[in-house]
C-alpha cells in the first residue's frame, strides 16, 4: 500500500505566517549515468493532487501527476547537474548546486524550504529544515520528487536511440545488471559518471 503525503506541515507553517513553503528533493543520486536533477515546488494549500513518494507510484501515474503539479503549483523549478560535474566536484557539492539551481529556476522568493533527508545542503538559508523521508510525508517535497523523476526519466529514455546497448529506456541510468554488463562489454560513454563506474570496467 502506498502511503500518501499530506499538507499538515505546510498548513501549520502557513498558520504561523509562513506563506510560501518550498519542498526540494533530488533524483539520480545513485545512478551510474546521466544527470542529477532536483525539483523544487510550492503548492497551494487547497490542492487535491494525492501525492506520494515518486518511487512508489507507477510511471504512468507519475507522469499524470507531474502535469497536474505544473498546472496547479504556485511555483516550480528544476535544477540539473551533469555527470561531468559530479565527477569533477563530487556528490555533496552537486547536491547543493542542484538545489540552488532548482530554487533559481522557480523564480519565486520563498519563506521556508523543506529538504528530504537528514543533511542540510542549504545551511546558509536560515529558512531551511530537513526531514527524513519527507518525500513520503510532506506534499511539497513529494511533488518535487515526482517532478524531478519524471523530467530525468524522460531525458534518459530519450537517449536510448543514441545508446541502445545501455538500456536507458528501462534503467534510466541506474546500475541494473544489464547496464553493468553493457559497461563491461562496450565501455563508458560520455554520459557515464566515471567516478561511479570504475569497478565495472
């Protein structure tokens, strides 16, 4: 059974005078190929989206909800960090950079930020808080997760024609057995994170 997120925290913050609450989450952190993508979303309190962790709902439903998020959100943005940036600067820097790019892409000055996880990659923002499994608990973070996953999956699947051996239409860059076998057989492409893949070649 999929546990749905709720707007309880956003409503509590709103009652305390916090008007624009942004949720941020990223996808692609552990992938062997492709970008890291962060989503950032501010939702209206009266939305009826039925949100949940993006990993726990079907691809078809994610795509449908992502369209609803885009049409109903107060604001949303995406932050993309390339595989070459991950290799050059490391994952912690890239996580922070993806979040910052998502916030910038939203073009909205927010009052509060909720990050999924236990590490505050935006510690310079005094309005930021972290919540473990926020993508399963907090509506705006679940929405950010869904938006980011749909965008990244679509991008990776579009590369299947260019890189047919690597099965990006099904693994979207993650280290499935078929993907690891393809790396061992065909080597790395310019889409792979070399720092993640050395043990497979």
